[in-house]
C-alpha cells in the first residue's frame, strides 16, 4: 500500500517512452528512401561502433564542451554521466541483492527505500552510490549558479526558457537534492546510508524524522522524476536523446539536404543550448545579440523565425566550427532561407538568348579560368592572375572575360535555390564543353559553389592560391622573397568553407615574412563584407570590420594579405596599410 | 468631340495621389537605408545583370517610387544578387536586401496581402 509513491515515476517513464517511440519513429520514417537504405547498409559495420564511442564521449562525457569551457563541460558531464552511472550502478546493486538483473524498473531508482538489510558488497555499493550522488549534486549546484550568473561560465547571455523547459528544469533541479533527502531520511530510520546520506541522516535524527516524513520525501522525489519525464520530450532536454540519434545518422553518412527535411529537424532538436555558439559570434560587436544560431534553432522549433533574424547572419561559420554537437548550422540556416523564398525564384530566361559558344584556344586547354563578379570588381586581382598564367605559359580559357553570369553562390546564400540552379546549369555547360581538366577560380565564394553544387565530374576545381603553389612547385614560376612582413586573413568561404588554410600561407612564406594573427585559420574572423548577410547595415558592418582589423594588425605588418576579392574590397576602405590579394603578391614577386 | 486630325499626348504629369505606394512602402519599412538613394547610378554601371541585358537597377528604383509595379515584375528577375552594387553604392544602401524585398513585396502584392 505504502508503495504507491512509485506511481508518478512509473507513469512518467511510460509516457516518456511512448512519446519518444512515436517521435523518433516518425522522424526515421520520414527520412528519404536513400537515407534509409544507407542506414540498413551501415548498421553492421564499424560505423556503428564509432557512433557508440562518440555518443559516450559527447552525449555522456561532453568532451567538446569540456575542451572549450571546462566548468560548463563539468556541469554537463556531472549531470549526464553521473546520472547514467547512477542508473547502471543501481542495477548492479539490484543484481547483488536479488541475484538477477530482471528487477522492476523502480527497484534501482528507489533502492534505499526497499532494501534495508545486508547483501553482498552492500557497504561498497552504498558508498559508491553516495559518491555518484555527490558528483551529480555538484553539477546541479553549478546549474543553479549558471542561471543566477552566467558570466562565471564565460557566456554572455544564457538562453530564455519556455514553460515546458521551466517545468523540466525545475524538476531536474529538485530530483537529486530530493533523492539525497529521501535516502537520508531512510538512513536515519534504518541506518542503511553511505558516507553522504549518513551525514545528512545525523541531522535528520536531531529533528526526529518520522516514517511519514520519509514517505513524503520519497513521494516528492518520485513526483519530480515523473514531472521531468513528462516535460522532457517537450523541452530542451530532448536534445540528450536526439543528439545520440543524430550521431548515429551522421556516422552512417547521412548529409543535410538543401530542403529542410526530417534529418534537418533531428539536427535542430539536437542542440543542447550549451551557448558555445553565442560567444564566438562577431555580431555582438555591433550589439546584435538575438540572431545567433542557438536562437535561430529555437525559433525553428517554435516556428516563429522572423526574416530579419534569419537574414542577419554573416554565415561566417564560426559557430558551426565550435558547435560541440557538430550541427550543420550554416546549411540549416540556408535551408530556412530556401523555404522562406521558394515562392519567388527567377528563371533567368535571358540566359537562353545569350551567345552561347564556349571560347576556345585552338589547342587542348590546361585550365579554364572563371573570374566571377567579385574579381571583375577588383581589376588588380584579375590582371595579376592573367599575368601569372601568361608567365607560366599556361594554356587557358578565360571563361567570363567579357560577359559572364554569376556563379550562383550569392543566390544560394540568400536561399534562392531554384534561381541559383539556373545559373549553375548555364555555367556548368560551358565549363564541361571547354574540355579543360582544371577549373581555376579567384574568388572563394565561387569556389564554394563550384565544389558543393556544380557536379563537375572529373574536373578538379582549384583556387588560385592552390594552383599558383603548384606552379611554383613545378618550377613554372619562381618567386623572390622580399623583407616585408605579411599577415594573412583567411576568407570564411575558403577556410572554414573549403578547408584551404595552408597553400596561401606556403605561398606567402616564399614572398615575405609571414606573421601569425591571434585568431586565425579555423577561428579566423569575418571581414564583415559577407554576402551571407542580407540585413546588416553598412555602419554595423564597419564596426565589425574595425574589430577584425584590430586583431589582424596587432603586430603592425607591412601588408595585409587575403585570398578573396570581397575581403580585399572590404578591408581597403578601412586601413592605411597595403591590402593585397595573394594573386597580386605572387604576380609582384615573380622573377 | 470634333476630330481635327491630330491627337494630344497622354499627360506626363505625375499624380502623387494616385501612385501605388504599396511596394515602396513595404521596402522602406524593412530597409530604411533605401531612402538614401541619390540615383547616382554607380550600381547600374557595375551591374552584372546590366552587362548581360538591358537591366537598369537605378531606373527600376525610380519606377518603384512611381509605383510601376508591372514593369518591376518583369525586370527584377534579371538581377543575380551578386552584390557588386552593394560594394559600389556611395550611400551604403543594402541593395541586396532591397532586391530581395522587391521580390518578396511583389509576391505579397500578388497574393493581395498588402
Ligand atoms: S547550436 Fe551548437 S553550440 Fe549552439 S547552443 Fe546548440 S549545441 Fe551549443
Ligand atoms: S555564422 Fe557567424 S555571424 Fe552567423 S550566427 Fe554563426 S558566428 Fe554569428
Ligand atoms: S546584385 Fe543584382 S543589381 Fe546588384 S550588381 Fe548584382 S546583378 Fe546587378
Ligand atoms: S549606387 Fe546606391 S545611391 Fe547610387 S543609384 Fe545605386 S543604390 Fe542609389
């Protein structure tokens, strides 16, 4: 009779399992056919093992958060891993006591209440359980502090909560202190506690704890567990389980598509709201603190994303770089833009009436060069590329020398997917018909879309920094080293976008002294000129640019080098030292 | 009326009372920087779409102010959103956003939502 207190817990758990079963079932059922086949194919391979390892490392131990912020990492780990161990050890305790693992699910949860007598290994197990409880309680304590004062965690702003979040969070806060008190009350009455519960029990004995009080505490503990389980699927804590699903799907090679689909939804719900993405975002410099990825994901879940927030993002990729859950934040945002603008895409009918012959050189070309809109705006870069190619005797076709269509990336960034496809088809045909084995580009924005969306088959796509380094290595050009000091700015689309960090640096080392910057390579800052942002005002851009320049120019270099015409164009209007594209530097240093 | 064998041209007066301001108000509401356009034409000189077609973004910006929605619909689809105009504009106007707002505004007008 007095065992009714297990009901809130049990009902809560059943509700949780039913909801999860339906939710995950639907998500998986709605994956595309190909994705499902991929899962079936991969399920009995090493990938499953890798996914299990990563689930433990990230889902339980929170290694990535740890690396960025040890205190925050400890908080997440103590709650997740500690609770997990508490359940595992609870089951072992049940086994030692009853000789079987097939106990009712509430036995390990309310073990102290049910078992007052001796069993093999009792002392060790009880103390171990106490230790784990202490471990979790330290995490809960940190969570209280985090709510009160997020600054000690190095987080500028902590995330806002919805009613279900609040309910689940408060329940979570209460679960472990209540467990401590309930176990201590039992320990006070029956003397079956460990080092922690016995200490609290000594206090309880002073106030003469009665079986009624004991029962009330166990009820309270059970209710807080039940409330947490019922609230969980509708709250942020859903991420704990969704992340594990996401890790498995990611290991099975499922990729995010342009259109928002079931997999995108799984990613959205995997966000733990750890807040790591908030801090790295440069928009804070311009006092914009409502559009960071964590808020966008929340808006997607709550279906209240406004255009202004959606479009106010540089798509610089810094947040994606640091996200411990490895959510494809950039592409997710783009997929939302695709959804928002799908009713008005251009068809570029005029492309059909353009003269459509591909330029030729007579001989088999080595390279087809696409300058793109931005390079055409920076004639210095264009001239330098041509100069280097001529000097190295490269037989090339200049694809958009006179007239050319845009590469399509700016449209893609704005979510104009169907429109971008029209330009892609137009350019793609020309590139394939040229017969050149290499496509050379001098703009990382073009580079990104050529690599991701063009499907050029055998043709290798090269950014000029990669191609020029090859020319040097093959001895087709040689560079003279000067004594100027150079700092290099990694363009977002080239660095984080296409993973090219070393080639530009190799080239620069051959022409001068390369200085390092405080934030570079994967953590380089955005120049602020990004085409990814549609609503950022010019004054705000300038504020962000000034901050970036401060970091880059810290060591007083002679030259600020970059590898993107847009970065160059952006920086030129803000500094009084030379800003040069790597193409110009190479062209000048040729012997 | 008596036919004298000649016709008068249509009045070229702009009647401010009759201008269709739905599109321009929608744009200005969401991108106030568009107010600062001085019709210098820098954007048009550099325009990628203008290089391929007769697209003239400066002219279009005037036509939008005069409420010529039909022509805007035909023209705006030529822009490739490349962003060159953004870099060239001396008034720091967020031209790419203006263009997206034109597209969205036209879509909303089509659906009779403004
Ligand atoms: S998006 Fe990633 S980094 Fe940002 S809060 Fe979510 S999990 Fe953390
Ligand atoms: S992509 Fe860059 S600008 Fe956008 S939210 Fe992430 S860090 Fe901020
Ligand atoms: S964004 Fe459009 S209007 Fe501006 S330069 Fe490019 S094609 Fe022309
Ligand atoms: S460059 Fe700027 S100010 Fe000049 S016409 Fe274009 S939008 Fe207007």
